[in-house]
């Protein structure tokens, strides 16, 4: 298995939190991901009040699907963190809009 410190490695984690309809968000996101030809494999994890998606993408994080689902569930916060070739990044999406980037 590759690690983030290896050249070319791209690891990403997207967390969805908030006092909202997480199960409905999950179903909407799945519907959008199936229709996104650029979406890649991911694993999905659940905890109380949180959904987490983990990717090792070759092309990038499927932001359009997360933005679309976020617009339908404005009470939820979508936070993405990634590391690509040793460079870290972060983005927060709320109500279908990018509200923070780092």
C-alpha cells in the first residue's frame, strides 16, 4: 500500500458533520457519485453524527458531487483534507459553496 510520503501519492478524507439528515445526504451523494464519470473508488465510514469518505484518487476529489449534495443539505458541513506529493490542502463546503480553503 502506498503512503502519502511516496512520490505521486494522493490521499484524501472528506467528513460530513452537522445536526442534519446524514442518511439522506449519504443517499444523495451516492446517487451523484454513480453519475459522475470521474468519480473514483472510495471507502465510507460512519460514526455518531458524522460520515467519512476516504479516497486514494488518481484524478482528484469528486468535489462536484459533494458540492451538489451540500446544496441539498445546507445544515451540514463538508470538510475535505488531502495530501498530494507531500503538500497538504483543505476545503470546507457549506450550502453548496466553498467557504474556506487552505
